[in-house]
C-alpha cells in the first residue's frame, strides 16, 4: 500500500496499537459468507457474530490454541477475501482481493464435529486510509499478502490463521468515517458493487443521551421502563430503482415492540434514520431479539446486510415493588370496613371499599397486564 505522510510521522504502521493475533477471513464462495462481512461491518460495538470453518480451513497452530483454550480473549482481525486460490481452469485467472474489515475479541471458540466455531465480539472499525481506492492496486497488494500468508503457514492457504503479515491499518479515529472508508473499498469488488452497507450505532435512551452497552456475552439489556433509540446509517456505491431496497426492524412484538416506523423504503445512496424500541416485561425477565435488515425485498444474488442481536428485557424492580405496595394497600382498605364493624359510618365504609377495590384493580389489571 502507498506510504502516507501520517506513516512517516508515526514512524510506521500500527506503531502504538496492539496487533491482532488472529486473522479470520470470509470469502464470496457463498452468498452467506459475503453477508457475514456485511454483518460484521454493520454490528454495533459489543455485539457478537459467529464465524464457522471446517477443520481443513483452520491452521494447525490455531486449532491447538482452540483446543487448550488460550485463544479466548485474543484480538482478531476480520477480513474479506476473494479468489485467493484461483480455479485451475480459469482463463485468465481472477485477481485476488483481500481487505481488512473490522477488529473483534474472541469470546468463545470450540470444535464441534470437525467444525470450528468462533464467537467474536466486534470492537473498532479499521482505518484503511493507507489503502488505495483503485481496485487494481488492491489486487496487487492482495496477492503479496496472500503469498506471505501461504509462506508463513507451510505453503498451504488457510482462511483462519495465527501467522500473517502486518496490515497497514489503525483503529483510532471517527468510527463513522472508518466505516464508510471500508465500505467504499469493499464496493470496488463485484461481490459488493450493488450492495448496501449498513452501520448500527450504540442504542441510546429515548429520553437522554445515555448509551446502552452490550454485556460481555453480546446481549443488550433493557429495563421494561427504558425505551431505546437505535440509530442506523447506510451507504451504497450506486443507486438503482430496481430491485426495491427496504430497511426494516423486526422484534417479537410481545416483550419488545418497535414504537416508530418499522420499515423504510430506501430511495437514496446514503442516509441515516432511527428505530424506537419499547420494552415490556410485565411479571418476569424475558429474552428476545432485534433484527435489522437492509437489502432487496425479494432475494437475489446481491448480499443483504442484516444484523440480529439478543435483548434481555428486565422486569422493573420499582414497578414490582409499586405493584405489591398498591396491592397491599388495596387489600387493607377493602378489609377495613369489616374490621370497623357496623358501628362505623356507612359512607366511610363504602368509600374505603371503593378506594381499596380501585387500588387492587390498578395493581392487577393495569400494572400486571402487558401493554401490547
């Protein structure tokens, strides 16, 4: 990649940042693999994604670290690769394409029936300012990087490795700018030239600027009295009216509802919007999901950007205590006329019974019923 003034000023690439220890690549061999790249790029910080590899595609040293558990907590670099090993009969052979996408932490890894599963918690976007916006230049540098990966791993290409060359990337800077920098370079490849790229920001409280953070397991936790606002941005290299592109937000509709427009027709190459989420857990904590999808309404060959993450709806302890207190007060007021006996004032006994009944109704029907 070309040397920039910033490289010369800092004395090199990544001089002050921790280098990722693991390289995990996803290709365009299947549409689902390409969509994993769009998902990794779109997820909010702290959310998780799972990469899957057959054992033959995982370098032996990485297999060993998974087996002994030392891979947990390691920093991984997610990348997109295409045509790393050209088909033998391809004339002319396609040019390779390798591009870093995002940094993530490995929170879980295991081998199940000869399939390696890596659960990744995404963190920073990568700065590709040192990468050219010319596809030909990226192809040239990609071949060099792939050759080094093959050489470092005993002459065999693996998409999941521990030994790989240092890429000229950083993670410091405005995350939105870094995201669109990656999207513009991905769009140079035919796989993504017609795709829409999405970015989901951290959810924030609807009534304040306080951000909700994801738990270490990648779950978002909301109280049932904590409505959230979910900002979403999108970008495309080119705009076409056909097929029709839509941006949608789906929930279970019971424990978590979309309290804003749940779908938008996309008529621009780039824009931003937001979805409002209203949680509701009447008597117990609940686990649900949010799914945000951006792409053609009818499935075709173009990869679709989709984000899905779990949400825990926690029953409000304040609401529970209030319900118990009002129920207790209502029961006392209903029982008071019987305790006072017939010697007490009849109007007073009627008023106490009516107030007690109203309190019980409020606690049982209003506070105990789901708002959906």
